């Protein structure tokens, strides 16, 4: 399988975005959750590329932890499919992201978000609606001046907030990890494509305003508890995002999936 990492713009040395944080559901697992968050932030950062081996000893040293929580964390990430067992070293490694795997990542995200938005229409609170509206306000108001990091944080936070509003602990746990992986893959996919041209910036601000409007429409539908319309709007919103990512992928020179 050909790694996208060396072929379509993954690069070490890029400053990572703020990663979505996985929630601790009870005080008893706060320590475990904290260790796992630190491990995930390290693994899915500029320090590692797709296909890189993950050595327990090195990870433990970087995080100043024993190897036991590192091993447990890696096993959990492997069970979730975020990393893979490396048969050659009996250790773990990051995925090699082929075009098919990237598309599967977004299909998985879409499945969770569509189920979550249906539940959110039933269970959302007024406070959660206000929080969603505030995220829309900041994104729209900052379309001309927000840096990439903050803009993407707002977009990720919007989607995470909808999943939180679903009240489904499984959705919340799986989506938190999924967003970490999406953040890693698609931030680095864009890492060599920045454009400071004024026309490009104008085009970006127009796009951000359009995204903010889509977000507002979705919030309104959630507020009205209109799950059918909200699901349709979310599907269209995610479809346009997936299409943009697909166009980026097909422009880059890499071999097709080999199926192994």
C-alpha cells in the first residue's frame, strides 16, 4: 500500500492544529483520559508521518510516562482502527493513508454525524443551541481575518458540539477520536497548499461566510427539532467538504491502492 504521507504533502515541522479533546465521562477515568489525550496529541502531530513506527519506549520518554499507559493507549487506538499492528516489529505504526482509506474516513464521519444530528434534534438543550450560535457568530465575523488554525478549530468545534448535543456517549467517544484523525490527515493535506494571494484570500473569506451560513441553517433546524431537514442539510454540508478533499487527492501524484 502506498503511503500518502510521502506523496501528497505530509511534512514534518508543520505546526499542528489544536486537537479535539476526548471527554472523560467519570472522575475515575480522568487520569486514563488525560494520558490518552497526551498520547493521541503526540502521535497525531507533526512528529510522525503516515506509516511511521510507534515505539513504546520513545513515546514514554517524550511524555514522561511509564510504558504501561503507553501500551494500553496504543492497544486502544489499534482497537479503534486509528493505528495498525506492525507485523515486522510486533509493534504499532501509523496508517498509510491511501485515497480509499481517506474516503472511508469521511464515510465513517458522515455516518456518525447523521445519526448524531438526528439525536441532537431530540435531546439538545437551549444552552447547547446558544453555544452553536456563538460558534457561527465567531466564524462569520472572522471570515476576513481569522488564521487557519482558529478557523478550523471553530469548524471542528461546531461539529463536535452537535455530537455532544446528541447525548449519546458512544457517538461522543468515537467522534472525538475520529476528529483527531481527520484533523491530522486533512490539516497536513493542506499544509503545502497555502496561498497568500489577495484574490485567494477573498475567495477564502467568501467560502467561510458560506460555511457559516450552512452552520446557521443547521442550528435553526436543530432548534426546530426538524431532524429530517437537519440530516439533509448536514449530508449536503459534508458532501461538499468530501468533494473538495477528493479534488485535492486526485491532483497529487501517487499510485493507486494495491489492495494489500
